[in-house]
């Protein structure tokens, strides 16, 4: 309870601070944007229904059908009212109403663990929507506060990796429209794929009445929370904007993907106040890596789907000119570091986890520093810096695989039994021996009674009341039977 309360207070404080900053730049923040969707047309109906799906993992199947029916009914009413008033048309208000209704139900009609479970489900659904709106606010802030971008530095450093964005961009152009159509679906539906994996991991919450200690949604939300903060430190818009047609008059030249950019004397590039500085690190890469990791525990079809989405996302981010190759390497390290930290926070910190988080943080910082301060040297010596970048990224991947495998084996180790539930073999043997001795003693006593039928009534009374030598012996013989 203390941990959840602290996390809730910290999240609320962050959202309030972001709202204040956004208001200072003349646009509404995540709290306002999410609050207005209670009544007004939402930006994304599927996103709100995705939040409802996450909330419904705490409900039974009967309650889920009722919740969906109420959400659909509310949306129908909103649709008719908007149609009559000629207002903006969209759906999703019903889903948000039901999510909030689950919270009200938990507070007013449930107690104890059941109340906490419903509030956790509500928080999970609302965080999905709030995370999306928080990211949008972050991106607007980056475009307003970072007047220049560092694309020239990353483009120069990317020469050490053989300019993969230019190579993949030419490949997609040559195989269009088939390849570009598939890649657009993969790139755009990454949140849907993540939601399906997350729902698979949370499928037993309604039965077990508890959430798993760690799941995909936790890492997804934290990546979306901290990623835009790095955008503020290292603003980059991507090759299709800095060197392509999408940059318009702000692009340095129309070079992508046919002509490689120059590498001599990189300087910050002035850019517009609209385009988000959302490249370093590549959060699409980070999310795809996280999806791939969590799909490993699913069925064979899910594992193949996770692999396909990882490869497809990497191809799309490069081939559409949204990212440089250096962004992708930073995104991989960023994702593995956060995933390790989230797993350790759920299962307990150990020495291997601490070492991996420290290694990932150090490698990520070294990557950003090298992109900013050593780009021309990296471009001049690709035979050295290219393999070095791949080597340090591979070291983080290797360390993560070893750490995760060891943690999984530790979790699968049989836990010691709870005392008192099942007798130990030694205890069972002792109990059997005691029972045998008791039976033998009872038989001996019966035989003695049969052999001495002429005992007096006083002796019999003494044995019954247990006040004589014979009675004490009889009481002792009776103890194992009482036990």
C-alpha cells in the first residue's frame, strides 16, 4: 500500500507539473486533455477502449460483458447527441465512463483486497491513456523549447554504422508499395500488438485476484515516461525531416535517401517549432524490444509475432527516415536497462541486476556523449567505431540474457513447503511408530484385563479415576490416542 500510494502521488505530481509547463507555452496539458474526453469527442477511441480492456482484466466474464454493454450504450447516446448538434464525431467516451465507474464501485462498494484490485485495474487503464497524452505534451514541449536540433552530429556518427537509414530507405523505395504498406501497418499498430501481449500476461488476474509482479505494461509506461526527457537533452528530428522533403524549408537539403550528408564540421540546425524532437533514443525500438522480450513467455505464435514486430519496427524506423542507426542502438540499451530495473523492482534487487542497470546506464551515457562530441572521429574511422558501438550494445544484450535466464531459473526453483500443511517423512514415520506403540499398549492392556477377571471393584474404580498406580499407567497409555 505504501509503494502504490507513493507511486500515485509521484505520478500525480508529475502530471500537475507537466500541466503547468504546458499552460506556460499556451496549450493544455495531459490532465486537461484527459478530463475533457469525459464529455467532448476523444482524440482516439481505440486508445480509450484499450484502457478499458486493461481495466477489465480484474472483472469476471459476466462483469466484462456488462461493462462493454454500458460503454457501447453510452457511446451510442453521445453519437446521437453529437449528430443532432452537428458536433465533432468520435467514440470512446463510454469506455472512459466505465473505467471511472469501476473506480467508484471499488471505493463505495468494495473493501480490502477487492477494493485495491479494482483501483489497480482502473489505474492501469487510465495510465495507458495518460501515458499517451503525456507523451504528446512532452513532444510539444520539445518543439517549443529546443530551437535547434543535433541531426548533423548523429548523421556524422551514423557513418560509422554505414548509414543504415539511407540504405533501408532506398530498399523500401525500390520495393514499394508492398514493403511500405506492410511496414506502415507494423509501425502504426505497435501499441495494438503490445496491448495483446499485455492482455495475455494479465489473463488470469480475474481468477487469481492479483496482478503478476511484473508485466509488459509496466515497462511500456516507464519507457514512455522517461524517453521524452532524453529528447530534451538530445533533440533530433530524424533524417526525413533534417535531410528530406518532410522538413520543408527547414531541411538542410533534399538528400535522404539518395545522397549521403556531409560529415565535416557538424553544427546545430535551426528548426521549426512544430516538428517533435523525438529521435534520441528511438522509443519505437525500445518498445519493440520490450514486446519481443515479453512475448518469449507466450505460445509459439506469440513468439513469432514478437520477432516479426521487432524486425518490422526496426526496418520501418530506418526505412521511413524517422531514425538514424545510432538512435536504434541507444533505444536497445535504453529498453534493456529499464526492463531490468522494472523486473528487479518487482522481484527484488540482486547483484546481477544492479550490475546490469549500472552497465546499461553507463553505455547509454557513453553513446550519447560519443554522438555529440566524437561524430567526425567516428565518421573518419568507421572500421574502429562501428564495431565498437555494436560491441558495447551487444555486451548489454548478452548481460541481459544471462541475468534474465538466471532470474527465470531461480523463479522456477521449487519453493519449500509451508510447515503444517503436509507432514514430513520423518514426522510421518514417528507418528506411525507412536500409533503402533499405542496399539501394542492397548492390546497388552486388553490382554491383561482378560487374564485377571477377579480384580476387585476398588481397583477398577481406581483405574477409572486415574488416582492410583494403575490409573496413572492407563492415563499415560491414553495420551497417544487423544493426540
